C-alpha cells in the first residue's frame, strides 16, 4: 500500500468512526426521548405515587444533606481565602471580597458544582438501582403486571429531585456564605464585619432565581438521564457498573453544557 | 385455555421460534421442556408479552393477544401471574409488601381486604411468619414461594413459571412443584411451566411440549415421555449417566 492509499484508508476510517459516533449519539437521544414519553404518564395509583415521591425525596436528597453541607462550608471558606489572596490591591476595600464570594457561590459554585457532585451521588444510585432491577427481572415483573415500569420507576425520582434539589442549593448557598464568614472570623482572612457588608452589597434577587432555575434543570437532567441509563441496562453486574458510570459521565457533561447555555440565555 | 397458532419469532434475522402451534389446557400443569437455548424462554416471553412475535397468534380464551391494543393487553395481563426464574421480588420491599404490591396497584380492595388477601396468599405457600423479612433475608426456596404468593394475589386465570426450580435443591424443588400443581388444580388455572428438570416433568407434567431448535418437536405427557422413539427427546431425557443406567436396567 503506498503512502496516498494509506492516507485515504485512514481518512475513511476516521470518517466512519465519526459517523458511527454520531449515529450512536442520535440513537441515544432518540431512545431517551421515547423513554421520556413513557415516563410522563398518569400514575396507576396516585396515592402510591405520592408515597413514592416522599420516599425518593428522603432516599435521594435528604441523605445528601450532610455531605452537601460539609462541602458548601469548606467551599465558601476556600473561596474567601483564595479571593483574598488574589485581590491584594490597597485601592480595593476589604468588603469586595465578601461581594465576590457571594456572587461566586450564588451564581456558580452552589448550583453547578453541587449539582455535578449530586449527579455523581444521586445519578449513580438511580442508574444502579434501576439497572439491577432490570437485570434481575424486577422490571419485567412490573411489565407483566400491566404496570408502566418506566413511569413507575423514573417519574417519582424526577419529581423528587426537581422539587428538593433547589432547596438543597439554597441551603448550600447559605452554608457557603457561612463558610466564608468562618474563614474571616476564625482564620482572620478579612474582618468579618467587612465580609458581611460585602455579601449584603448590590444584592439582586434575580441571581437567586437564576440559581434555582439552573438547579431545577440540572435536577431534571441528572435524574432523567440516570434513569435512562439504568433502564437501558442489559446483562449482569458488569453492565450495571458500566451504565451507572455512563449515567454519571453523561449527567455531569450535560450539566456543564446546560450551565453554559443557561448562563448565556439569562446573563449573556 | 391458551392457544398458540403458527408462532414465529426472529432476533435480527435469526429465527428463534419456527411455526409453533399448541394448546395449553386449563386446570392442568402444562410443561414446556427443552435444552438451554432451544427457545422455551423466548416462547414464554412472547406469551406474556415481553417479546412481540413477528407472525402467528396467541389466544387467551379466544382473545388474540398479539392484535390487542395496549389497554386490552393491560387488562389481560392482570389475569396473568408470572413466576420468574430468580423470583424477581422487589428488593426494597418486605415479603408482605411484595405480595401486597399488585393489590395496591391494580385492585379496588380496601386496606383490610388487601391485608386478608396477603395473609391468605402467604399462608397458602406456608410462609405466614415471614411478613417483615426482606428478600435478601430469606432463602432461595422461600423467595420462590413468595413469588408464587405474589403471582396468585390477583386470582390469575393463567400462571406462567419460568424455570421455577433453578438453583434449588431436589427436596425444595419438589415442594415448589407440588405447590404449583396444587394451586393449578385448586383454582383451575391454566399453568405453563418452563423447565429442563426431569424430576418436575415426572412429578407434575400433565402435558409436556418438547421444544428443539425453536420448533415444537414432540407433545405428550409425563407417562409417555420416557417411552418415546423421538431421538432428540430421548437424548434430552436420558442425557445424564444416571438416567442412561436406569434406562439400561429397564
């Protein structure tokens, strides 16, 4: 094979790979949309559905409260210290540190970083739970009873996450700002009165709404995508592991992508 | 009565079921036997609607299951009880909740009636003291019995059992077989059992259908399965050395 034909051979392969990848992505999107069509159905038993939502809120979100709180406090403290180190300009008043910390926590760190973290925790749990049910024929058992298994398993998780994740993010914002205050009070980063003045300056309520809307989108993405990957599982334990990894990777990627899109729409 | 007429099933272009026609009688335990990979699980999944057959008819008391709308299928599925190979009990629920589940989702009974029905079903499978256990806390045989209790909770007309004895010791297998047979006769259910366990065939096989390479190869009962001239069935029945020695003695 001469040099030119080798090059052509390589190009064909690369093009084929691109085509295959595109086909796979489009196939996944199609399957996801078809599954969502099944998911958003009227529940078989509304009383039981309400119980499922409460259970999901408890098992998916309330269980995350402690770790979200710890991360938020440390995150707030670290942002305060870092910002103080970077802004060593005598012309800038100390309270600007508080202002920068508040904007960072409210606009990005709490809604996005905590959501990416939750995509790992909640996403892997949803995908592995549904995946295991799929490979042990529990999903088939639901289907043979005449129950819409997709709706029964995924819909309460989506509602649970979408309702409670914004609340988790509000708590995260408060604790992030509290962490910053702790850094000022106990580590002497800046005077805490200056920090409080900073976090109260130029407060716009729209920023909170923006953070909550983002969180709502992210909660929907992480729960529905993880549910999709769980529901797609076939085979055995190995596949359950693979699909839960896929769920986390895809949810995290799409959270970051939608962060960019929503930021451009709301603030761009 | 469940009747299959000229059923075909393909996966991609591979034919898995070829022109299967047979009848399963009510009040009898109808066994489908065959080697692993012969197509018996696919046939059962077609019967319960987890797979869609490409050609043919499946009739539940003269109602064509394949041509039914989703709503009609949903109604007929509530007349089915299915016992899966591993039991398929819901891990997150206790034994009581597992049996209660179809009643909560699909029946109009009040709470007291549901409780009574759960107690009755669990007593029927001799598991009245296990209400609060989770599936992970009970043995394989008990799981199968809970799955039977769940499958009869809604008083099914048709009971499907996929390899009910897989993973069980011979003594527990016998208990499960007897339970399936008793329930079938007691409630006049059309029971279809997938198995490759010859002990089950001899114990409860009132009708026996042998599937070989996706085709219905032989049909009879537990009395004539041992004396057939069918070469493939003989190879299946007398596959073990022990069975071959018995045949030689006979």
